[in-house]
C-alpha cells in the first residue's frame, strides 16, 4: 500500500483510518453509557465523512437491540505493530 500511496499518502490514509475508528468507538461508547450529548457530537463529526456515516448507520440498529444498562465496556487496548493504543 505504501508503494501505491507513497509515504505521505499512506500517513494521510492511516490518520483518516484511525480518526474513523475513533469516531465510531466514541459514538458506540457514548450510546452504551447513555450519554446522548456525546453521541450527538460523534454523529456530527461523522457527518463530515461518508465512510464514517456508513459505519454509524451500520451499527445503530445493533445498539438499539441491546438491553440497558450496559454493565461493561472495553478497557485498555493496544496493538504494537499498528501503533494503536486506546484507554
């Protein structure tokens, strides 16, 4: 992929990918916690990106199927090879 995009293009791609993941996870976490204000902010951020919009449309019906209150959320997650860390 670096060959196709070049180093700078790959960095931009990776930043966008992680930003999309962050938006999706922020939205899911806010909905699970019942924080509608934070969920609305995440939706507003996603509205600027068609891919993020599709992600939210895809997950929204599944979230509506859950029973509340939710008793556990993910904790610390790290992937050394991807340089990804949350929590």
